[in-house]
């Protein structure tokens, strides 16, 4: 059963990765580079300050730092604990795929830290701003989906890596948002 699921995952990866073209490679490389999300993070920082003030923004910054630390370290724990090779390190797959990056990354890929670290903040801010900033949830979830898909496009993660990362990030984003709201209530934000 698990072997069949992994085989379907490889086939889906090869299909999705094979849809890429050189025309779009630059866009997907831009989207997969974490520092290119800085304008979005600055916007979220501004919205946090406008909505929750300095004290609330401080709580949000601590919450986001802990959220990213948790999802990132849990991803590393799973990567080395499970030891599933990235597609670009698996000989059966690497010969048939497009690797858009100049390097493949670490040896193991289950689950995607990029997916977890994009969905975590997306869900976190969706929960915090759902009644305060119109359409922010749609924008944040679209952004998270694009970042997550970029990992398949450039050839460094299987779809199952990305889906698991998105689910873990979403769960932790929701949890840390609830903890931030609790901290708001305790501190009078």
C-alpha cells in the first residue's frame, strides 16, 4: 500500500515537474526564494501594528518566530528520521525530471519546510485578520500554494512532501494563532 502510494507520488511529480518550461523558470525560482517574500512580511508587520499596536505586534513577532522554528525543526526531524530521498537525488527519477535550481539541496526531502513555513504564517495571519482585513486570507493562501508548488516545479520535492508540509504548517499556524490570541487576552491587547 505505502509503496504504491510512493509510486503514484513519483508519477505525479514527474507529470507536474514536466509541465515546466524555461519561460516560467525565472518566476518559479523567484517564488521559491524565501527572501523574496520580504515585502509580504513587511506588509503583514504593518497590518499587525495598525490592528494590534506595539504590544500585539511584539506578541505576533514572538509567535511567528516560534512557529517557524517549530515547523522548520520538525521538518528536519522528519527528513532525517524518514530518510526519503529528494527526487533530484533518486536515480530512477532524476534522469527523467527537470532540475531548475543549480543544486538539489539536502539529501532528504520529506516533508517540505518551504511548504510548512509558507502555510504556517498564512494560516496564522488568516486567523488573526479574518474579520479585520478583507480578502487577506485568499491572498495569503494563494501565496502559500504558489510557494509550495514551486518546490515541485523546480524539482526538489515530491507532491506528498509538499502536501504534508502544507498540512503541518497549517496545523501549527492555527495553533500559534490561538496561542497569540490567548496572549492578547492575557495582556489586554
